């Protein structure tokens, strides 16, 4: 966002930027400058933004979806580990099948489609998040998740040899938190009250 001077009132008025939303799509996130990435990192970690020394809370829920170009392309910036650590899932998309690509062509080069409609309200998402967080994780499962994550850390004595050889940085504590939350979602989808 930015503060803009209002000549009529003589005051500066805050105009929210695109990150002040419940769902943010950071398309081609690695094309954003390091300064922009740092601002997004504050939003992702603290659910707030600071503009002109004033901190403002972001709406809840606050969800970031991001796409990334291949790092070897010109005009991209590497994503800091601290930012990658806050993204819950990461995957690679290959090329679509021939039939899928035909459908993409037809859908994107024809008449404009109808605008998107609301599938879930922000309040419904918050309700679902509360339900998921209430699902129990037995101590044995929590220990297993932590053990899995710790095995990715090459500096630990019991790290696998392949990890010591090929991994520079292992997963941080957020990885075990994400495993726990993913387990809770999986349990809920299966109609279970514990992971």
C-alpha cells in the first residue's frame, strides 16, 4: 500500500495495496524484487504490513498462493530460505497433455468468461481452520513427524548419509507443523477425529 496526500483534507490517506486481501496470488514470485519479497515475508509471517512506519493487520484468513519461474531465467531473484519455509506445499507442474493444452487455448483466446464467484467466505474458511486445529495429534504421531523432519538436517549425527552429502539445509520446525496440519486435514477428510 501507499499513503497519498489528499489536497482537500490536507491529510495523508492510506490506500491498500494488493497484499491487503484474504487470498493473495503472488504470480511469478521470484520476479519480485528482494524489497517486495521482504514485504511479502512480513505479511506471510506476521499477518501484517508496515507502510510509512504504521503497522496494519491483514484480513483473516490470510492465504498466499505463489507461482515461480525457473530460476535460470533472466529477471528473476532467488527466494530466501526464510520465505520458502513459510510456504506449506511446493510442487512442479510439467507441460499439460495435448488435450489439456487445446482446452487452455480455447478458454483463453475466446470471449471473456463470466467472473469468478465466491466458493467459500472468509468466515467459513476460518471456521474450517478451527475445526482442523481441534483434531487431536497423538504424542507418538507428533514425535514421528518431528523425527521425519529432523532426519532432513545434515548437521545431526543420525542424519542419513545421503542427506549429509546432498542436503545443505534441512527442514525447519515449520515442516513438522505443516506435517501435523496436513495430517489433521487428511483425518478430517477421512471422517476421523484424530491423526
